[in-house]
C-alpha cells in the first residue's frame, strides 16, 4: 500500500513517528504499510491503523506545503492576526 509513498521524506518521517508510538502496542506499521499480503487488511486493526497513518501523513503534507508556500511568498498565513 505505501511502498511508493515511503520515498517521500515527509511521509517516511511521519511513518517513523507512527511506528514509535505503535511499537509498544505490538503494532508494526512498516509491516502493515509495506506488506504485499492482500489479506493484511482483513484484520480491522490493521486497516484502521493504516487509515489513521495515512490521514496523519496527509496532514503532514498539507502543513509542509502550506509552510513552504507562505515562506516563499514572504507573507503571513491567513490565520495569523498580527
């Protein structure tokens, strides 16, 4: 599911953070995201964890792109009131 996405440094960093949080719960996000097993998502826990990890990745990408665009334009983001 995520083999191509791990090539992006931002996504790889988020997956690494998710892995650090999930390791104590005995959940291996790398195995879930990078497995070729078509039945990996038959377990609802694996499916839920993968969906949440991808949502966190999307937020990370949006934040990165927003930060980059505002820093390139040299103006404040619209949510700043100063």
